């Protein structure tokens, strides 16, 4: 049976609109937004972005382009040396982040779908040095693939491949289960997992399963489906959001060595209606802090620490694809709840914080715009 309920932890109230209004695209009048939304650039299937220390941005386009953009003027340059990607389905060029010491080492990290033998594919992460000239043109050098999903499999879905550097200086990777279900519980696979790596792709010796070696040593948590956002809060806690199956999108607080249950449990069901037991039936698995049914189709996760939107400091923002929304989350210690939802009238793929505290979002698909949100 398809679930029609929604769970909000800690009893937080909903914001501008009810969930029932999200069955079709809705254009909410700008007056209902507490921000202005100014287009700064138009891109082809943008997927992720990150800011450089000089205030310019790197933006990935799914088909395989890395753009260097002056967000003030919208002027864009292609970065040379991007790896060939396996474009199709959900695959292509994915996330982009910079090293915490980028100003000294110029390291950029790109995740992407990589082709293998026999039509198989898997996510990979490339580390390279970014070289920019005075005009904004640039290239990647000293490129090295430092991580791969294991094993490569058929199909074009659920790569995950979001990345973040943690307060510990480690590289954290969200790896999807590639629509194969069982790898999420298979400790011999790094699919359906949250992974913790050194900045060169090697394994930290204090990982929870480090003594088991191989890809198992990379694992920090397991039982994930399609994780499309990871972010650390001010207390150093790692939060992760992922798409559920037919219902049951999740926001999780990630614990060392934790098992989040997929595909054994979910607050959604398999496509076609075949039921999956709820989290409440299997207390040995860690339950989400929020689940959404109907779904929001989460994409991108940012925890705000700026001063421009001072009342939102410490809140999280999730881009919504099918919900065509920007979703705001408020935390209460280790609990969380959706507090407001802003209808954007189109699918939102990415949300990031800018250097001065502005919020930046990427619209999904061909002609997706880069929008700058500032207080009214």
C-alpha cells in the first residue's frame, strides 16, 4: 500500500505551504519569499557547485563540462582536463569540492560516472590541481583517480557520489547502491554506504572497519539507498539525505559504524507497491530523523552558518526535485524537522552558501539557472 503519511521529528510546524499542494508545479508569488532570487548564469544540466577563495565558482554540468564562473558578471569559462564521463540516466559529471587547504595546494575533487567493461559503470573521484589564468580560463593537472565504486555494475542510477570535507580533514563520500538493493548491506562492496577517506583516497586507520581491509575499511556507515547530500553542522555532526523508493525520503544523522537498514527497512515501498517493512519494525537499524511521504526528491544539502540570513544560522537547506522547492530544516540537538518550504516552480538540484552568506541554488535540467538568494 502506498503511504500517504508524513513524519516530522520533534513536532516542528510546516511553513508556507502544505504537502498536498505539491502534486503539481506551483508558482508562489515572490512576495511570499523572504528573499530575492536573482539569475546569475544559465547552464546545461548543472549538478553541483563550490566557491573558490576569490569568490568565483566552479559548477559541474552533467554531460561532462566543468565551468569556472564569475558569479557577479555571469561570465563562464570551460576548464580543460575533465575526465571522460559515462553520461546517461543519472550518470555523468557529479560533485565538485575543493581541498580545505586549496589556497596552498590548488586541489579540486570531481566525482563522476565512469565506464567499465561490458557496459558496466560506477562512480569515481578524481583529484587534480586547478590552474587558472588572469582571464578566468583554466585547466586540471596532476590528475589522479583516488576512489572508485566497487564493483562496477549495469544501469545508470543511484551513483550518489556527493563529497564533503569534515572538521577532521577527512574526505567523506556518499555512495549509492546503484539500484541493486543488496550492496547496501554487503560489507564487501562500498555501494550504499557513507565512506571516510584520507584526502588522497587512502583509508584512515581509525575507521570503524579498518581492520577488515579492502573496500570494507572505507565504510563509516551502511544501509543507504541513494544519498545525494552530506553536510557537517557546527557541532561536527554529519547529516545525510537520501531518496527513498516509492515514498520514504530520509534525513539521517550519521553514526560511526551505523546501519540505516536499506533495503531491509524503509518508510517507503518498492516501486510497483511491494511493501518494505517500516523502520519501526526493526529497532536494530538506525531510524531517520525525518522521512517524507509524499517525497520531496532531495538533491543537495547545505547547513547555513552565515550572517546574511541571521535567523537561519544553523539551519539546513535541501533542494527539492519533484517537490520543486527549497526546503528549510531546523535542528534541536540531534533531532530535526522541516520548518519551511519555498516553492521555486522548477526542480532544484543544488544549494550552496556563498562567501558573504548569500544562498545559491542551481535549477535542474537544460537551461538550469544559477540563482542568488538574498534577504529582501
